C-alpha cells in the first residue's frame, strides 16, 4: 500500500511539474509606425534566445503564447529600430511604436507625397525594403514591380540597365517617376532611362506605385501613374554592412555601407558604395557599373533640419538594340541569346551598340516645423550628366547595321553572321575619298536645376491645406562626334545631295576623331509650376481637392544648320493645368471605399514643337488632354487584406511626330486627332495563412485601345526650299494598344521555416500581349487588322533568406532563382507586315538565372 501511494504521489508531482513546465501566458499588442501611426504588418515578435515568435497581421496586431516567466520580447521591422519590451505575465501591450532607423525620413515622405492606407483615395502598392532585399537578386529596378497590378516590366534588349516598364499600358514618358519627391523624367521627352539609375536598387528604402492620378502634390501630371522611390536616409544608428554576391554569366557585386548614426552634436552621415560587373546573359552585353550614395543630415534645432544627399551610378555596357525574327533565333547557334550588334576587329569583340553614362543627382533639403500646425519643406536639386552611346554614320553606315527586323540587307557580315569590321576597315583604308562608314559617339548631356517647395498648415483639426512651387531649368546638349574612322584617314560630312551638313564649315573639310558630325544642337527648357491642395479628414471620411498650373517654355539652338545670329529660336510657351479630387470612406474597421476623378492638359514634348530636327516651329503643336476616374474598395482584417479597383482613362490629342520617306526625302509629320482609351479592373491581396505562411496575389485585366484615326501635315527635312504639301493619314481606330500585357496575374508564397530561415516562391502570368507597332505605319485604310498577339507565358521564381552570425556579427545569406523552369518566351515584339509571328521581330526573355549574396552587418 505504501509503495502504491508513493507511486501515486510521484506521478502527481511529475504531472504538476510538467504542467508548470508547459504553462504559458498570452502577450498581445499592435505594432505601429511611431511617426505616422500606421500599422506595420509583418513585424517580427520573438522571445530572445528561443524559437518562440510570431508576426503581426495586416492591422499590426499579434498574439503570442510565451512560457510563463518570460521576461522580455523583441519587436522588429525592416526600416525601424528594434524595440525590447519587458514583460510581467499575461498582458496587452497596446500600441507598440517603432521608431524609424533613419533621420529625416518623415520629412522626405511628406515631400514625396507617400499615400496612406485607408486614407489616401488612390490605388497604391508599396514594396517594402524587406521585399526588395529578398526578391531583387539579378533583377533590374523596374522588375521589382512586376507583381503590381497594371505593370508590365521586361529586360528589353537585355543589356545592363536597359529594362523598361509600362503601367496600365503607358510607357515611362507618361509615368511620373520621383526620387525622394524630385521628378526624374526626361525634360525633353519624358522618358526614364533606367541605365542612368542602375545602382538605385542598392539605396532604395521603399518604392510605392500610385496607379492613375496618384497623390503627388508636384505639378507633374502623370497619365499611367506615379512611381515614388524613397532612398536610404541618414541612418539613426551607428554601423555599416558589407555585401558580396555572384550570379550567372560572371555577375559579381560588392557593396559597402557606413554610418555614424545620429551623433550628440546633431550630425549624421551615411555612405554607400557598390560595384557590379558581368558578362551579361545576352551575347556581348558585358558591363561595369558603380553606384555611390552620401547623405549628411544636421538637426539644427527642434524646428529645423537640413539633409544633403547625392547619388550617382556611372556605368558602361554593351547592348543589344536590333530585334530579330523568331525563326532566326531558333536557327541560330546562340538561340535566344543572339545579338546582331557586334562583330570582331583585329580579333577583338566590338559592339556598335554601346552606352556609357553618369547622371549624378544632388539635393539639399530643408525641413522647417514653423509651429504645431505648419511646416515648410524645400528641396534644391541639381543633376549634371555626361554620356552617350555609339552609332554608325556615313553613306555606307548600313554596312554595320542589320535591318530593324534582323534581316541582313546591305550589312557586311562574316560567315559566322558577325559584323565584318575587318572588311569595312580594309575598304575605308583603300578609299581615296575618306571613310564611307564610321563609328560616332552620340553625346546626350544635360544640366538640370530645380527647386521644389511645399507649405502645409492645419486650419483646424479636420482641414489641412498645402501648396507650393515646382521650378526647373534644363539645357540638353546633343551632338555626334567621330569616335573611329575605321581605317580611313578622314571623313567628309555631306548629305545625300552632296551638300555639307554643317553650314559653318567647308563641305570638303577633312574631319578627324573628335570632330562633330551629323548634328550639334541644344534643347533649352524653363518650366514652372504652382500646386495647391486641400485635405479634409473627420472620423471615417478623408477627401482632397488639388489643382496645379504649369508653364513650359522651349527653345532650340542649332549650331550646324544655321549661321551665327540665327541659331536660336524664340521661346515657345505652353500653359497646362490639372484638377483632381478624391475621397475615401471607412465603412468600418474592415471595409473602405474610395473614388477619384481628374482632368489635365499637359504641354507637348519638345520634339513635337520642333518637328523636323531643325528650328522650324510646328504651328500645330497642342496640349495633350487626359480625363481619368477611378473607384476602389478595400478590406482589412488581422489576417487578410484585399484591394479591388476599376479605372477609366481617356487620352486625347496624343502628340505624335514621325519621319517618313517621300520621293527619296525625309519628311517630318505632326499627326493630330489621336485618342486612346485605357480602362480595366485590378485586384491585389495578402493573406496571413499562419504565423509562418503568407500568401500574396494580384490580377489585372485591362482593355486598352485606340479610339480614333489621325491625320498630319509634313515638312521636308532634306530640302528646306520645298514648299509642297504632304499629308499622312493613320488608321488605328479600334486597334489594341501594344507593347504591354493587358492581362496579368501573380501569386506568391513566403514560408518562415524557422526564425532565421525563410523561403519564397512567386509565379507571374502575362496574357493579351499585343506586339508594338509604329502608329504612323498604319496608313492603309483597308488594313485594320490587330497587331500580332504574342503567346501567353508564365514564370516561376524562388528565393531563400538565411540569418546567422559570423564572429558575432549579424549576417544574412540571400539566394534567388528566376525563371526556375527555364521557360522560353517572347517578352518584346514589333508587329510585322503580315501581323503574324513569321513577320514579327523582337526579343526573347531571359532563361533561368540565379544569384547568391552574403551581407554582414557591423
């Protein structure tokens, strides 16, 4: 009996000890941004030294079971300082405010007009720094947005920095792109050349895509939407990091960051530098790119802060610019990597398509907290660029060029299909009249200065008004210089009629390397804008009304085709304006709806004002007009976030200038009356399936088409005395807009295997992708066939992230594989004369690529 009792007591004691050992308590709270008060979904909450942890839901909330007696937890989120919280049993911690790990980030966010969830009435997608770090790999900057509704991004020709992006069917010249609130679209044509910003991903803190009208307060109208890029600010914490990565085709990258943190004297300095080299996936597209970033901040006092930032990415890269026929890729030994823009000279590889550029941008930002209700943010910035690219020139320039569709034409090629530079050099050397085919350097440099200032004040607790100025001065320098005579002793710069191209020198002047040929002109722009906005917020309702007015002044200066005193045009003035309004209403804690509408007129681009690459002014240049409307719905719970919206954009009087052959001469036409309609439905969602598994998804269905034909008058570019009249009619009504997938979808899974290991897989699908076509080629009234519709395709990507320590230093290993199954697909195509795959020509997308990167923090 005693033994039985002893056994029972022993078992009871063991049971009580076991219960005590597994006794747990619940800790809960809501993680929010200490600056804005916004919830932080996906924040990490862990018990130090254990595998116990969870992540916050979409409303920032969490509930974590911790062993009884746990003394503390650590809350962390990328871009914020970690926060350690002491515990004393089960408790509700309420709002846990994390502070930014950067100095002055709030002020930059105000300047950049960052949209706020469930408040700003726009369709918006935000890419966090954590996603950038995990998903970037060997992708280029625009590709980071490929899982955003309405976005189509490709590597285009495949050269370093040559990628492109379309948003809701609009190219980059109709997408507003801003870095820290400062616009970077080209002043003359609105385009964004991503090779100029090839190192931007190294310093990007977050990027936000505002589709449609957007929330930007600057006086820059954007048809497709706005891409807001926030770079790293000055780190609040002392330290740094070193990263080293390798990838396919010889890719190698190193980067270093250093920061003083916010010092006692109010100063803080951060620096980043990186170098990226490789052979390129496509044949003969090797490259070298550097990037640097410096931020210096000074807290002058409680009310004033100054931040100086400079960023640059000098680079050179060989390119692929000529598209090929599908059958030619299939029959070529290089397959989808085929490149028609290179050959060999004296045994060394040489590209006719080559680019080099350095476009640094520096800004000085001043933030003034005038009083409790009013602030003034001002940015003074400058960008002085230098660079260009190779081109072919001369009477026999086509010896070094395949035709645009990849056919040989008059191209001089070797039996291997490469450009025959050695043969061309021999012919030039034997010529008694100089070189007939040369390599030139097309220089496109500019100086750009601007001031952007935004004043904001709260009239009462519900109403805030803001306004400001956007001033810019720009001068672009465009000239072509001889880079290589290719064996000849000189070059004569004459046109097809035997006349000198440069009126200010003798046509028989023998030109050497470094002499200007073909063209030498400047484009000068003075641009001013005023903008104002009123914002109302009370309880569940937030609304805004905004307006802007812009004045664009263009002047062209030509040093070749005019004598001194006649080289400058008069200033050409264009007045534009915009009005937009929107409202968001939170039906309850989970549901919200929003609507926005807007109308604007914007000045035509520079080249539409001066039609024929001369100083002749286009009398028909007119503003483009755009009307847009959008309706959206959002749902938020602790585990699920859904957004759905529909949009309608009518683009009227699209500016189009084109060059066509008539009677052997080049004629420049200004086509008027072109209207397009872009409308569609977009959905994106994020679902926290468990503490460890997250599902993301999106779908976008667009209907983008031309809704009118156009007609244009022309001028003779080759004969200034020709006063005859020529017209061009284009027939594009009911044709689909090409060059971007009108239907896209994506799904992604991220699995936190354990605290320091995370896996991810993503699938992107593209359909209804009509090939690009030159509008001015559609001159046959009997040909209204749609451009060739490219095959649908889908791609799988994978990524892994592993955190660990090296000699006590926090380290992370990132791995990425893109196009896991090596799917073969066409990403870009130009429509052919028969509107089918046989006559179309384009680029194949990349096959499987991979990279691995180690980052060590100190």
